[in-house]
């Protein structure tokens, strides 16, 4: 499909720079094809679902994946370099987006942290070699330490990777360290938050339990590729970056049992939806899943595993707006977003939420 079909005018003021306080005070737009959008708040969610439904949350935890260092090579001056880790490939190896990437070459060394008086202090020092250089600023880095030691150094030296639409207007601060994590985050590895989950507080989770609505978890480590713009003119020309996910057998069995009992599977966030759809067969049966997925969902896709979606408001021409348009219909989502903009909903990672129901089978995308 033409990418310009997913364009719309979004005022800059609509992009939230801070989340709602408290978390569960966010607005919630309920979107069901064939009906007018309904204005609610996220605390209303338990009453908008049915006993026997289940919510599926992505429990990934954001790591401080932005690293700043100095590139060195024999016979050349040092060059300040910033990298954004986005996919771990081995205990000592990450794919990353680098700036400025044009000046990097395989064999270059990037040093992160301080080495007082030329003597490195292990706790505040990290070195990586550029193994390979790809397209759009992507590089493969091999670090001088591996496994948990590398994780500890990244945690000590890295910065929280706020989305560029926020980071371009203000630096990350101490509030973001908690604001940009879900309350149920437990598996470190994401370089972007599964932002639909940021609206859920302990109190809201308790209300969901009291309403007889189930809760299950999977893990998809969100990569920085989620921020990349779609530069192609047609969706077929866009390449999604892989993200690593895990859905265990017990969770798969439980979700299949929900469906068998007549309950609905409600994905909390597009990341949870993408992993569920990656794990589902043509018959909708969900199997265990472990590994990378680069699934790209656009209108015309037949959903197999997800019956409803809680998600934030996404940017024009983004893969995420394409996904929600595939789920609820492009015309429906364009009308819903026009309503959201006109009535002051806040967009993107720290913005408000929507509860989307699917377009009827056979409806035009």
C-alpha cells in the first residue's frame, strides 16, 4: 500500500513530553468500527471488557541503551560517537545505530566511559570494536566484556533511550527512570518501553483481577527500530528490524484455553500483539515462541490471535499506525485520530491510550 495513505496532520503540541499523573489517569478512546469513538479513562478498562477475557502484557524492561564514547583508529583524531543498542546477537555483541555513522569503519574502536590518567577503571570503562557496518547507520559492535559483566557496564554507563520526539525537546532525567518502565517490567533487554503498559498501576491491575479478567505475560525486547521512519513510498519497500521475544508453553496453553472458553485475548500494546501474531498458526492456535520476529502488519493482514488491542496514539506514516489501521480499518482509525486530535488527546510514548476492536472480516482496509 502507498505510505502516504497513512499520513495525517499532527500538531506538535499533541506529542506528550511527560506522562499523566498518576499513571491510570490517562484518557482512553474506545474505537469500535461502525460506532462513534467513545471518550473514557484507562481506569474504566475493567468495565469495558468481559469476565473471562484476558490481557496479555509485555514484561520487558528498558535498559539504558544509549552510550556516548570516543571513536579511535591509528593515525586519526578521536571522534565523539553515540550508539543506540537495539538487538543483542551474542553475549558480547550488539547491533546498534551509530551517530555519526559515516565516519565509522570496521576495525574502529569506540571507548565508553572514563579512564582517569589513562588507566581504565573497570567499573566505568567499556570498549567496543566495529565488526560490521550496515545501512541507515547500523553497526555491529563486539565488546571487550560479555554476559552479565557487559550488562553491568551498560547499566552503569548508558542513558535511558527516550524516543527522539521527546529527547529532541528535553534530556532524560530521574523521573524518566521510573516513568519509562511499566510497573510489571522484569526481563531486561528493551531499548524502548512497551508504552501501552505505562498506563497500568498496581491499583488498576487489582481492579482487573477483581473483575474476573485474566492477566498473562510474554516478553518482546523492543528495539530502536520501532522509532525508524518509513522512507519507502510503498509498504512493501520497508524492512522491519528484528526483535527477540519469548512466549512460554504454559502461557500459550493458558491463552488457548481462554479462547476455547469463549474469552477474548486483549493485547496490551503493539509489541504484545506482534509476538502473539508471530506465535499463532493459521488456525489461531498459539504455540510457544522463542527467537526473533520481524513481522510487519499492514492492512490486508488476517489477525489470528488477538481480539482487542490497548495501545497509545501513534505518529503519521509509522509502522504502528499501519498496524492499528490493519486491525480496525484505515478509515476507522483516521476518523478516530481526527477525533483524538480535535479533543486534545496526547500522542506517542507518554500519551493517552485507546482500546481498539477489530474490523469485521471482509471490511475494506
